[in-house]
C-alpha cells in the first residue's frame, strides 16, 4: 500500500486522491534514469550555482516551488540542525546502507542523487548469492519512492572509476555533499582470489581518488562524507580513538593519525582511502568526514518499510553476510549458530536506523575546508559470543531452541583480544542509538522468520579462507558456486 | 676501458686475454633478454628447487661451475654475513637504485635477475626529460657487465602489473629474495594530473600486490625486500621510529605501526604498500623487510664507474630530480640554487653506495616468516638550507661562486618543522655510511661539471604545483613539455 511520510517521520497511507496526484506529478521524473539527461525535479529548482554559499541560496529560491506542491504532499521538515534542501549525491545509493540513506535524506527534504553502477547486484549473480529479502530493481525503487512520497530521487547509473562519466554527473547535479558508499565492501570477497583482491583495492582506491578530484575541480566547497570502517583500526591492545591519537614520545607530543591494521584487502582499501583523503584535506583544503562505521544490522528504516518495493537487502551468505545476520537466519531455520573459532572477536555494531541518522548529522554539521574529521560510527560493541547469546535469548522467547556450535575460523584474526573503541562524537551531535538487545526481533529476526522459505543454507557456510587466497579463480569455492 | 672486479671490490682493467675470454663466454647470455626464453647462466646452475633451503643447496652445486671459470675471472667473495649465490630478483633493476643494486649484488656472487618494464625511460620521453649522464639501454648495460665481470645478469622485460607474465618469470627464476624497486617513484610525477595520480597508485599498489601473491604461491620462503620511503612518515612533531612505535595510552601499552602521513599520491602509494605487506606477513606468514629509504644521491658505485656503458642516471629535472641534484647542477652552471620556500624542510639522505649495501644487508639477514621488518634507510638528515650550504661551501672550493635564492614552494609541506628520525637498525647490521659533506665532489659535483654541457636549465624549474593538480592533462606544464 502506498503511504505518505508525515512531518514526524512516520509513514501513513496516502488518501486515494493524494496518491493519484502524486503519480501524475512524478511521471516525468521516473522516466529518465540514465546519464544522458538529468530529470527535472519536483521539489527543487536547479539553479546554476557553485559552492556551498550559492547552494544555500538556491535552496531558498526553491521554497516557492515546494510551497505549490505542499497542498498535495507535505514537504517533510528537516530534522537536523541546519537548513534543508542540501543537494546530496549518494554514491552506492542502491546498496544496503546507501539505499536506506537515500530514502532517509529524500524524506527529509534533501535533493538526492543516487550514483551507482549496480555492481553489488552483479557480485551476487556471479557468486550465486541472493538477499533474503526480495529487492526491486534500482529503477523500480526510485519510481515507487516517487509515487509514495512525492519526492524525486535522481538515479545515475555510473561507475565512479570512469572519471569522464562521473565528472559529467557531478557537474550536472552540483552536490553540496557527496556521501560515498560506493565501494566493494566485503572482506571475504576481497580474499576470494588475487583478481578480486586487486579489483577491490583498485575499485575502491581509484574510485575515491576520482571523487576527490571531482570535488576539487568542480566544487571545492562540497563536503565529502566517506564511509570508512572500524576494521581499519584492527584490534590494538589500547583504546581506539576517533581517527587521531595524541602520543607523547621521548618528551614531545603530537596528535597523529591513529595507527591502522586492516585485516583483509577490503579493510586495507579503506585504510588507503583514509590516508588519501587526509592528504587531500591538507593539499587541496577539501572538507571531509570519514565515518569509520561498525557492523550494520537491520532491514527496516522508516522509509524502507513503506512499501515492499522499497525493502532493503538482507545478506546472510558467507561472503556479504555478517555473523549477526547469519546467526539470525540459523536461528530462524533451526540450524546451530556457527561461531568462527573462539568467538571472542569483538566489534562495534549499529542499527541501520542509526547509520542513516549519522550520515545526516555529518551532512548537517559539515567539516570545515581543510578539515579531515573522523567519527567512529557505531553504538555498541559485542563479541561474536555476545551476539550468539543475544540471538539465543531472543530466539528462546519465540520457542526457537537455538543451539551454538564452533567451526574453524576461515579468517586470520585475533579470537581473544582487548577492544575498547571510542564513539562519542556522533552522540555529541545528537545521535540517539537504537540498541540491539531491544530491537533484534523488530530489526532482524522478524524478517528472517517472514522470509525463511527463501533461505539457502549452502550460502551460510564459510566460503573464503584467508590462508588459501591465490591467483587461481576462487569462485568455485565461494558460497554456492562450489556446488 | 673494460675492467675486472677484484675480491676487494675495487675495479681494475682486465688483461687483454681475459677480456676476450669473457666476451666469448657471455655471448650466449646476452642474446636472450626477452620473456619468451630464460637464458642459461654462466655461474649458476638452475636446478629445480623451491624454498630457501633448496636454494641454498643449489648454490652449493653451482660452485663447480664457478671454479672452472675462476682462472679467467675471479669469483667475487660475498662480503655479507651469510653464504652467497642467493638468487635475487630485482624489480625495477634498470632504474637508478635498481641498476646500482643489481651490479653490486652480481659482483658479489648473487645470481641476479632484473625484472623491469623500462617505463622509467618512457616517463622521460613523454615529459621531454633526460638524465644528465648518458645511460645505455638496459640490454647494452647487462651485456657490457657480462663482458667486464664475467657475471651474467638476467634481464626480463616484464610489467609486474601483468600477473601472468610476472608469475612466469618468477617461477622460472625461483628467487630466494625479491628486491622491489619497481614503482613510479616521483612525488611531482604523481601530482602532474589526475591520470598520473591514478596511474601511480594503481601501478605501485597493484604491482606490489602481485609480487606478494607470486611469493605466496610460488615460494613462500622468498624474502620480500620492498623499497618504501621515509616520506611515508611525513613530518610529525615527535621522533620517527623505525616502522613501529610503542604507545602507552589510558594505562595500556601496545606497539603499533608508526602513523603515516604521506604528502603526495606517490608517497601515499608507498604507505598503502606498507599496510598491504604488513597484512600479508600476518595472514600468509610472508617474510618482508620494508626499507623506508631517504633521499638517495650520488652517481658512482664501484661497479657503475667500471665502464661508461654502466654509468647510472643523474636526474636533475623538476619531476625526478631531488633538491640536492638540482643544487649541484645549478652550482656547476652558475645558476643560483633555488630553495623552495623557507628551506627548513628536513629529510634523511644517503649515498647510493650505502643503498646497495643496505639492500645486501637486508638480503643477508632476512626477515623471518611472518615478520614485517622495517628499517629506516638513510644515514644523515639535512634541511634544504643545510644542503644549499654544503653545495655552496664545496662549490666555493672550486671557485664556482654559488648563490642561493628562494622560489615559491610548489609543494604543500611544512617548511619549518621538527625532524628526528631513527636509523640505527641497518648500522647495527654493519652499515658504514658515506657522508655527504666528505663526498659531494666525488659523488655528484664531479659528474655535474663533467657533463654540464648536457644541462637543460628549463628542466630545473618547478614543474608541478600540488595545489593545481587537476583532471586536465598536466604534461603541458610539466618540465620542458611547457615550452
């Protein structure tokens, strides 16, 4: 059923007359997805402007347009700390975090452009994987969102490693902020074989360099909000700070980038990105926020549950799935939870409803020109054993009789270690976390039970061994491809 | 004049009968440079072996072959701390440091294979640059070396980014150690334009990943000796340690990778390499030594001065030249020394005669499997102003009347800063440094004066501005290409 989004952020069904009106109005927008022409917008004028200051002025000019339409579809007030109608490009906006973020920001009045080459879907095809939840095509997603919300999301199918194409999109959309999710984001994928290790580092590092060059060339005031990972830090035996650490050594003191120890070619690609971005903030005075994100869980946000066509992905396979997602699926289908090794591996976690809010907070309070700002983006830390206990406890409440077993760890990682990572900066900006223990059923287990007929248990087995990565193609052993 | 190398390392002219004999014996070797077939060797048998232990055995077997030839050309005893005849692959062996190292090791009984795609020479062609000293082709270099020394250096023209080709070379040569100089090594080159920034990071990072995969797959006992740079550390306000720093923080202590702050896309590429190698030593138990090298100066080594065909390059242009090389050329031709900005930029330096010795020390005392060993490879530290003073002083002795001027700094870097970098590990292994103040005439100024008719002053100007790097082709403003 189509719904509308109220100022409160809650979704309610549209009245029939509203629905028809919205469909008519969005028809122009949903017909032009490609790169060749940029769709006109329903809510935002597209003035020629450059720089943050001009962008703010353009937001003011577009208010009149919004007002005309507000009798049919209420314009959603901006929940953040600054004025809305910022132009936000979301690279990787068809992916798990990117899609939720695009909807979240669109619902709150930001002008959103998704830039995505849709290669995440290709990974699944090539490896025989599938999301638990049946996701619509990117094109149908933005079409449905337009119908439901009256908000237009621009969709550009574009590979950011192709600078000519990306530059064209960037110049056309004129973003005030770029949120960069558009990287290969699986550690096991990067360890399948040499070709995928190389692909991951090339795709991620070069793509990010291109984004930095586009900002430098076309709008140096544009704020880069880059998704990093808590995995960049590894598991040091001291507290993990947010990006930088003050070191006193031989009687002198300096605040330096926190030492990095990525444990896969994927994690390392984000380490490389962080170093490159830090340099660009110094050499070119770019404004950048590096969000070192923890493990994200949860299917639902206010927007993704508005219609089945908007549903987000739920990856539970051995390549893209997390331990938490795997456990939830195993609990739903009556399979013992498979803990890798001793289970003491501890990481930061957050609900996807907090991911989208964190990104918004970063956009609303941008880094200064020349500033390399790092936030640790997670809300709670758990060991694998902790996660197994929570799933066990919540499963028991539903009578699922959850068992736990240990399997050999396919990764090379510390299985018992100190872990204490700071994460106060986003909370200081206003983040109010959702907590896993209270939300497991709502955020994950409910979906696992609803879609459990779609579960392919072959996908859950460990698919990639860190020790055996080689130049030979690894797809035969990765996930279902081995069958 | 052809020379021979004595056990002492000094070069003396060959007797005529020796010379003829050597030429006859090396004729087979110099005919096959390409990838398609591997040349037979004069001094080393090529037994089927894998792993360090087997390689040592094969070295024993080849002694008989050497003994036959030792009446014509004495086999140079190995100066290091362990047995000789190690099989050493030198990636980038046609470059400035690589060529000197290849000769140094070959002269001392190591079986040497140069792997190089010769792209360094292409950079010069494309940008209109040239080395002060006229260098011979790679093919003529190894041919002449064979004639003079009776030692065969294998030359494989191969791009390590082409894993299929590189893997074939690696499997054929079966190195016990790989010395990896094979990267784009100029900071200004990496800042010419977007394409060269991308090229530098792709070429360096992916090439190094390929080297790691080849070692892992074909001989995990092979010792990776990787050339990093002191520039990886940037200019922190605390002492720079050798690779790692022990940090006590909130009551806990850990020894972590030293924080990195590269100040160009080139320096950052080496930062990325270091992180990737560190990971490979943990995940795959590779044995790796990262040589964070300072600024290398000097043209001569014992071997490169043996014949004009063996002469090494001397880069003084704005892209590949160092401030020291530029100053020496300026002194030779009566141009004021051009100090970038305030001249307080302080870096580590070493004579190329120490570079080759450092690499040998690293090979002779290899890292253990699983060890990521980092040496800071320099012997003295100077500011740009210090360097100008030394050139001024030494130039005065020759009546050169050296002037100094300041020009706007095209780089983004601290021009006045604390700098104290440790460099004791190589000296603990036996390095006895050459010092710049005592050797400037012999190592550099003599060559500058000898070849000053070849100087093109247009090449000396600052050619690349860090602040203006863009996606537009930068070759029009780089060095002579702008004329």
